[in-house]
C-alpha cells in the first residue's frame, strides 16, 4: 500500500481514526441536536393532550401513541448522552439524600402510560419515609429503564411490580415481571454496551429499546448503587440496591 492508498483509506473510514474522547464529543453533539426537536415535540404533545378532551377517540389515541414515542426517543437520547460521557471519561455526578416517594412519583406517569400501551398492570409497593444516598439523575435513569424493561417484556394482562423496602444491605428497588428471566450466562454481558449486541436476538437476553439493561447497569454505577439479579421460581426480577441516606 502506497502513501496515497493510506490517505484514501482514511477518507473512506474516517471514524476509525478517531480517539474515544472525540467519538464521545460527536455522540454528545448528536444527542444535543436530537433533543431540540424532541423538546418541541414533547411540548406540542403536552398541549394537545391538555386541550384534546373534546377530540374524537381515535385522535386522542393517536396523540397518546405520539406521546409514548416521544418518551421512548427521550430515553434513547439519554442512552446516547451516557455513552458520550463514558467515551469522554467524564466523572459521575455527586450523590445527595433523595426521598424515595418523590423519586417514584416522578417516574410513575411515564411508566403507567407505557404499561397501558402494553396491556400490563403496574404496582408500586414502598415503605414510607425511605431516603437513599445516590446521584439522583443517574439513579432515576437506572430505575426507569429497569421498569420499562419489565413493562416491555411482561405478558399482556400480567402485573409488573416495583417493590421498595429497606434491607440490612440498603434500600432495595426490585422490579418483578412474568416474562423470561435473564439467562444465567448473560448476567454480566447484558449490562454492558457490547453485551447488548449479543443479547438482542435472544429471548433470555431481555433486550429493550435504547439498550435498557446497559442503562440500568451503567447508571446504577454512576449513581452509587448496585445491580442484582435475584433468582425466582417464575418470571424475572432485577434489583437496584441503594445506600441508605445518613
């Protein structure tokens, strides 16, 4: 290969020459560009939802479906942001004391809409007055992706349960559903970006849009929490264990 051939190769595959930090900057730029139109879509869908009670039923259903799609795309943009930060080697956010009831209240509306769309029931069961010490934005993303993973994979007519309780090891956030459990051989890979490529085509891989389990694992780490996969006789359970607030 001569000098010109090497130059031509770089022009044909320019991304191969980039450092991870530069790739991270590019992914971050794309994330920013996607979020601008998403914000406009979300605002307009919110307006249509507010004024649309007098519209025909089929129009209201179309608005509801549009809202769900915007929310899915927003979660995918969150994944892009986290991947951008990881490529750039940025430090995680700072932990603070978080009231569990407020955290669940913020997550519930989107989860309930998704559950209604998939024809499953949703149950939140939490002890009162619990507080955790986590980086809230990252922890919220981990828990949201864990919920939507279960909602997407649970059989129609079944119930997805979020059980929050204090244990000797910390505060447990356990999401249970009646779908296929994560395969034992996939327990480590499923929470990594490269592993998501492998689990995508396997029922026991529990793949969901936006690389949901990667977001659970990565955001849990950023938040200062731990992911566990408890064994169940039937169905699936995935748990986040968060430190108790001091």
